[in-house]
């Protein structure tokens, strides 16, 4: 005789029924993510122009990739993108969220704080193409930024910001910071809403200045949000494409080239589909490794991971 109680049987049957709701998502994942990924990996071992039949060449594309100085330069630019889309927005968003939550809202009201938060978040909902046209107009040789410099007597600082290899990458990085900081700000302000106000009140009564409260209370309490923002923005930076495509198309002289655009270039310009697939595969592996490291570090800082 089975010793399983009727309640346990009903519970197991219910869990099996809930599993059916995962089937549509699993099918979508297999068709939209897993299958194209496996096809991309397979194509990376071939020589193919996108038409006809691929020719299997083994690891030749990967061997060429290791010798390709343009790829390694693009990879270095992706590190700059991580700084611009993950490191700076996370730090700046954390600071701005604390200022809005601790200073602006209590003194000027929640409505002002909400308007400022919405203003910082606006670039996140603005289409990249529109933002690219806007910033291209601002940073062009006859754009707004140079005209402002000339109007205030600083015409010597006028520059072709996106056309000069020495400033193009920094200019694109500045746009990336502008695009990304609002996302971090909103996440951190949501996290601050769950922090017990009595912690700040006790610290303030003990005479702790704002910077000490920020360092010893705000940052430790927001560790889960910091990890989430750090992971998502780092992944976004490693696969960044649209800002580079719209602003500079990887130029000038590959000064702003990144792996995603480099793969796109070989897919659709040189028609070296196999080589472009190899670039995409390596980029994906790097993203997976960094994502795994982030998750392991996060697990060590949570009760469940100890």
C-alpha cells in the first residue's frame, strides 16, 4: 500500500498542473533563443556568404579571430562601454537616488522628486534612433555644444566630437551614461522605499552626517539592487549596438567599434557570415562567464548563498 496521503497526492498533481504553464515559455525560448544560438554556433565553423551552401572549415574562423587586431580593439571598446553603461550609471544613479530620497523629497515634496525621477528616466523610453539624431546634432562640428562654447567665449574648445578618433569614444560613452543612468536611479529609489526609516533616524540622532549614513546604511541595504543593476547593465554594455550604429557606425577609423557592430559589419557588409557568427559566439561566451561571476558573487552576499 502507498503511504502517500490524499493531500500530498493533490499537491503533487497541482504542481504537475502548474508545470504546464511553463510549456509556452519553453517553446518560445527554444524557437527564439536556443535554436538561433545553436545555428549561429554551427555557422561559425563554416565559410558562408549567406547564400548557397556553407563550407565547413573547422576552427579557422576562431583562429583568425585570435589574430584579428580589430576584434581585440573592439573588445577593449566594449570594456569602455561597461564603464559608461554599468560602472558610472550605477554609482551616479545610487548617489542621485539617495539625494532625491533623503534631501529633495523631504524638503520639496514627493511630487518634485517624482518629476525629477521621471526626467532622469526619460532617455530610457526615448527611441535610440531619436536619441542618436539628437546627440549627433548636439555634437556635430556646427552643433549646439560648439555654438554654446563660442557664445560664452570658449570657442577654442569647439571640436568635431564624433569625427575625431581621440574624442569619438569618450563622446559615445557620455551618451551611454545619459541613456543608462535613469534605469539605475529608478531601481535604487524603489529599493530605498523598503529601507526602514528608523535606521536613518537613529543614525541621525547619533550625529552621523549624511555621507556616513549613505555609506553605512544606504549602500549595504541596497546590495541586492546594486547586483541586479550591475548585472543587467554590464550585459547591455557587452552587447551594445544601437548607440554606436546611430552615432558613429564604428568610426572614425574603428575608434568606436564594438563586438556587436563588428559582427554586424561582417554579416552584412563583407558577407563573411561564418566569421560574424564566430564573433557573436565569442561575445556570448564572455557575457555568460561574466553573468555567472555576478551571480556567484551575489549568492555569497545573500543568506541563501552562505
